């Protein structure tokens, strides 16, 4: 099972076992310090916003236009911003490091 490195909103880093074949959001929303993911992955709420570590950005497929448009509306949008409901966890992403974005 691959590991996700998650930095919470207090700056603490956690090693979290992540299931392959499901969205990263599914793992993050089970954590006490995780995300709300209110829309359940429909790419409409942005409560699953994370920042992907720059060393990993090129290993993840680029966002589709609907994700990109939603991200760009966010107050805390910056380089590395992604919606975790749009990223598939795979064994190749073992060690992927993401930071949970502040609440909007
Ligand atoms: S869970 Fe709502 S946009 Fe990702």
C-alpha cells in the first residue's frame, strides 16, 4: 500500500497509508485533520483543495479545464494547487507529498 505524506493545517507532517486505485480525496477525508470533500468528488466544492509538492507535480496528470477553472476562483490558489478528488492514487505515487490548503 503506497504512503501519502500529508502536511496538515498546523504544519505537521503525517505518513498515511493510501489506497491505490481511488482518488487521493478518499484517503484525506478519513483523517481527523483532513478535508471535508463536501461534493464527494464532483469537482464543484473545492473543499478538497491541496498543494502538491513541486517535486511531484510533473508525475501527476495535468488538471482538466473544469478543475483548473474552479481552482483559479479560490482565494488560496497558488502553484501546486489541485483538487484531491481529481487525482488517482497509484503505486507509482508512493511518497507523494501534499499540503492541505486553508479553508476558504
Ligand atoms: S470533493 Fe468537491 S471538488 Fe473535490
